[in-house]
C-alpha cells in the first residue's frame, strides 16, 4: 500500500509555510478502477490542478467522493490514516454484526483512494492547520436558495460552521447574512473614520466579480437596510436579488460565495487580509447549468481569485478541460494521463478523443454528408446542387465548402 506522504520539492508561502497540495492520487479500488496512479509533478515551480474526464459511469464522482472523505479525515483527526486504519481493523474483529458494515465502510473510505502530498510534513499538519486552509467539495447540481435575513449576527456562527466543515450548501445559504454583517461592519468603520476598511474592500472586490460574471461593467450592488436585502442593479434597468438569478449564474456564484466567505474568515482570524489562502477545492461537473462561455471562464476565474487553491475537478465539458492551464488531465475512460495538447485543442477534437463521439458533426450534418458522398460516388451533379440549395440553413462554412468542392470536382471531370 503506497505511503500517504510522498516527498517532492517544497513550495512555500512568503512566511515560509509549506503550501499543501496533492502530488499524487493512488486509486486503489473505485469500482471501475483499480491500481491507478495520477501524478501531478510541479510545473515551472507551481503545483498543478487535477481534471478527471471520461464517459458517464467512468468513476469520476466516485473518486471525488472518496477523496473528499480522505481529505476531511486529514483535516479533522489527530490520528494518522495508517494508525486509524489499524485501529478500525482491530475493532472490526470483535464488533457486533450491527456495527460491522459501518466499520468496513470507514476502512474502505481510507483505502480506496490514497493521497500523496507534496512533502512528508503536510499529512501531519493538516489537522493542526485546519483553520488556515480551505477544504470544500461542491457536488453536481449545486443551486442553493439563500436564506432571508431579518437581523444582524456575529461572525461566530459562520466561523464555527467553517471549522466543522458543514455541507457547503448549508454554509453558502447564509451568504446574505454574511453580507449584511459585513455592511454593518463597514458602517462602523465609516463612523469611526477608519481608513482602509476591510469590509469596504470586500464589497469593492465582490462588485468587481459580479460585473465580470454578469458581463455588466456598470452593475451596482445596492443594500436596502429596511428589508436587509441586496439588489443587483444592472445597466439595462433590471433590479434582481441573488435568488432571482438564473440557475447558471446561481451555480457559478454559489462556488465563489462559499470560497469568498471561507477565505475572508480565515484572513480575519489571522488578522492578515493579504493572506492568499491555500487548500483543496473539489468540484463535480462545474459545467452544470452553465452556457459554453461560462464553462470556459469559471476555473480561470477561481484560480485568479485564489491562486493557492488546488482544484480537483470531474467534468464532461471540453470547454472546462481546455480552459485551465497548469493542470493534469486524466481520462478515466482510457486510464491515460493526457498531455498539455488539450489546451490547444478544438472542442470537436476533445469531444471525439475524450468523450466518445464518432465525429464532430450533428446527426443532421451526418445525414447531409452521407447524401454528399452518395451523390459524389454516383457523379450526380444535380443531386449535389440540390443538397446545397435545400440545406442552406443547416450548412456551416466547412460543410458548404465540402459540397462546393465536390461540385467543382465533378464539373472538372465532366469537361
């Protein structure tokens, strides 16, 4: 069984604190996969992100689930995984039948996926440093309705939720409450004539993010204190609450809201708002509810905002896997690690090579191509012209060129 803390070159924060990141995943047994190793050696002195691709049923979500259990264990237990596993095996021998299934599941969770961190010190420090880094797992289908706010609270509740690593859906549902609290702190800073208010900086940063996501450089975030509600004022005159956003924007913001809260609480506890929070962020199908442009933008935006978070992603989307530099792409359908060529690939090439399509065209285009080939084989020039005329609404430039070239070829042969 591989060691859970393989060594490598160290990466450090400015204060010489070792940055935690995963160097290798050992997938010992995840139903469809046994004995796989996914390596993420550093590139240009930086850690690399992990993107898992493959067809439905290839095991992407299963691996993320097991990995989240292992990382959560490292975060919340003083015992090392090896010692804890041995303790569970001893308990299993004498356990009553009613408890055996639960103990066996715990053992499997620790053994099915094992983590090789970037150096030996990390595995032992993740429990001690649990308030200094982020561990978040975003499942597929993440839309969350934000809770309404009726009063101001302290940050203690948010901090305790963060420490207990509750379900992110419950954590982020309180985001409006968090914003209300920040607004009150901003007002206190103003009354106290405090310069460089961190709360004010937070809202400036958050408004900039909203403008980028919603493609509206004039968007304003307005707080109405009578209703404790935040409104997005758009340049086209619309006035929306966060709960009125589309599923796509809601899914996008839920991830960012969660990470913003977690990082802000960690910075406040450290009394260092320049601290770039490290950690591990697992996302299952980040493309859920997103149109193509948003699929391409979400991961680069997260890495730009949180440069020391390592992303571990499961995705079906060629837009997602071609968007993220400094990453390792592992195809679970072929059990192969993919080289950096994916960043320069067309979506159609990725769909064919990684997602199992026979070709890059739609069924309608396939039928048109079949008729083109038939007409060309029969040297039927009128048929080719008819295909061109009757299907003009469905022809991409490449298909049109294909038909026109066949027509020219037949004309030249008939002369």
